[in-house]
């Protein structure tokens, strides 16, 4: 019985240590998520207006650009999967992987070859464990991405379309990607983060409320030195901005998921501590009761023995 009580007390101490760790991680995530939300909110207007401006220029100019032109028979698609570098965030990375798998199956069913580009160690580990190929990966910045990280990723993805940002040169279209999709987690609220897919390229035309009315006078664009070179310089910036926005959304989602997971882990640890404490108290009480019964039984036996000798 004493050994059982010692084991339970050891479990209580171990669970208390785990609870301190999960509580600390919960507080760290809570302190960082406010800044992540602010950064995502601050980047949203620029990304939205840049998308609207580039879409409008592409729509109302007569210039065909490789990043805005739909290919007649697309054979290859590039997919950027944005996951986390660290775990302990619940189903955050698993949800992104499932969404990426659905997208890959859809593209392959359309007869397209898929090239995977990964952001985050969890995505890298997922495909390495399954021995599945990917073209390139980036790690080390999932919880606090910088614009330089988005630019590095964007430049690589632009080259999958075989576009040189300064010269606008193209090579064999048979080996170039015809589409670029991004799989990331969109931050809805502290309780809701949803995996999402956007098609980044070819650039989709502005529609809905952002499109001008029929009786509006459309602006007259004048490009220097040429419309093609203006688009060639502007479109990569659009790609960098959209990828940066996706990274910020994923960062806020990761921190929110980690805070929620660590809160759940802390609560579970407290429940275990209470369970082990009750069990230890019951075991200790049972041991005390047994000892008292043995003492009383021994005393009675001695009394009976003394009475018999008399």
C-alpha cells in the first residue's frame, strides 16, 4: 500500500511539472497572438488594395503577361503548403496537411502534375516521413514571419513560371507551372481557424462589387516605359504581398491553436492531479484503517492471552 501511495505522489509531482510547462506555453502564446493579430490586420488593407489595383490594370489594359494569362492546356501546378515549425498546437498542422492532400488529389484528377513547396518543419516532416517528394522548403519563421521570408518564397515561386523579374524572359512552357495555389490557415477568431486554399496565379480578374459599373468612366492608363514592364515589376510585388499576408494569417492561427491546445492540456493536467490526489488519499486512508485494525486486533489478542493465563 505504501508503494502505491509513493507511486501516486510521484505521478502527482510529474503532472504538476507538466502543468507548469503547458501553462507557461499558454501564456506565451496568449502574449504573442495579439501582436500577430495586429500584424495580420495591418497587412490586410495593403494586400487587398494591391490585389484590386493589379487586377484592374490587368483587366483594363491590352497587355498579356505570363502571370495573368490562362494557359490553354495546363499540365503542371505548384502548391505552397504553409504549416508550423513547432508542434503542441492541436490539429493545426494536420488540418493544413489534409486540405493540401485534397487539393493535390483534385489537381491530379484534372491531369496536372503537382510540384510541392513547403513552409514549416511540420509540413517537411509530414512529406519526409511518407517519402514523398517536394521541390523546396523553408523553415524557422512560422510563428513570426517577416516580409523578407515572403519575398524569398515569392521569388522562388515566380521562377516556377520561368519569369525573370527584371528581364521578363520565359523558357519552355512545357516545364513551367501553369497555376500556383497556396494552402494556409485563415484566422477567423480565437476559437476558429480554418484551412483555406487560394489560387494565386494566374491572376484572377476583379469581380463583384470591386468591378466598375457600366456607366462609369474608366481611367486612362499610361505606362512608362511600357505596360509590360510595369506589370513585370508590379506583379511580383503582388505575389510577395499575398504570400506575406498568408504567412501572417497562418502565424496568428498557429498561436491561437497553440493557446487553445495548451489551455486544454493545463485543464487535463489539473483533472489528473485531482484524480491522483483522491486516489492517494483513499489509499492512505485505507492504509491507516488497516493499521488501526491490526493494532486493535493485536491488543485484543494480548488481552485474551492475559485472561487465559490467569
